């Protein structure tokens, strides 16, 4: 269930005076069941990249492999690929169209060839995973809150039982409550289903909290792809790209500059709390001695 990208480039309006690189010579491989955060400033190529991963856009150069098979090789079904590599677009609630929630979520499974009863079972499982209760099944999706609509849209992709789930800014435009609901839902899905998840985000705090590895794009190039603490050590370089580290990383950096022996690559409040407590306990022990 891995995705491998080799020397991927994509040129807009190739062969014209207006041609420009959206992606340039990108290579990486995902690990089964990992959570990847994909970040970059506006126009860095994030959305273009993820649309390549399930065959919505064909690369100008390079190759994409799913389970070691080139997705454009002879006999490879892009329809089947898109069932296994599910893509949730930014503002997916705009794609809700059926009269009620359960019918909307059934659409994907029925399009896969499942019977109506099979599609309904798949839809119910997906809605349960997404935190949408039975009391919402027969309601119009347009009567729901922003966060609820977003979770129904995610359920529509989950109902097709993808092995890889790609989410483009899943918390964009939501209020704090809706954002927390969505991110908690995604974290629970990852924990329970063990999917490989690729989440595009502008929030360093969010990717620091959830991601096993962070992928950083800048002007169509892959600059970093590593664990959060390794990426955040380069916060000065990130700033030059129009990005920043989590606020807690700057705090830890300031503490280190003031002479405290702390890890300045920490990106979450919980990790910072543990680090400071350990330092304080060590100091208390030293004073007693």
C-alpha cells in the first residue's frame, strides 16, 4: 500500500511561451500506515502534486507507482486506483448533491458496482467512522454545520474503502470547533483503519501534532521530507519560503538562546511541557544535592 514517485515534473502550458514548472523533479516514497503532512506556501505545488497521486493529472516527466506498479502501465485501471487512493478535495462539501446524507455517501460504492444494500452498509460504516450518527442519515446534507458537511464528504470517500487517504486542507474555512472535530476524526480514522494519510495543511501546529513525517514544497521542489523535529530545526529556512515553525518551536529556541538545555526542534505543547518538566526536575535534584 505504498506510493512511490520518481523524478516527477509537471509543466503548465508546455510548449508555449507561457509554460512554467508547477513541479520539478520530485521523488519520494510513502511508508505503509504513516501520516504525512504536506506543507508549502500558496503556489508551491501542493494541490498539483496530490492530484498526480491518483491519476487525475498525468506528469510531464517521471513516474508514479502504487504498490510497485506504474499507474500508467498497460492494464492498470485508473478507476480502481482512485478507489484505493482516495482524494478529498479542499471544501469537499461543495460536491455534496444528493437529497439526504446516506444517499450521498452511497454514491461512490454504487459507482464501484456494489448492490444498493452493499452500498448502504459501506456508507453506514463510513459515516460511523466519520462520527456522523444515524439521526443524520435522512437529513439533507445542506442542513448540516460546516464541520458535519466536511465529515459527510470524507465519509463519501471512505465508503469506497481506500488504502491511502489524501486530504487537501481538510480544516480550511472551519471555525475552531469544526476544525477540532475534523482533525479528531482524521486522527481516529488513522488510528482505527491504519490508512496511509497525506494531509495538506497550512498549519504547522496541526502537522506537528499529527504527522509522522512532513513534506515541504517550495516553488515546485521537494525541499524536506523528514520527521517533524528534523524539519523544524530548519525554521529559519522555512521562514525564507514564507512558512514558519510552530510557535512552541520558537519558544523553545528562545529558551535555548537564554542558556537552557532544551530541544529547540520540539513542535508540540505536550512535548515542550515534558521537556521543561524534565529540565526542572533535574534542576531540583541538583539543588538538593
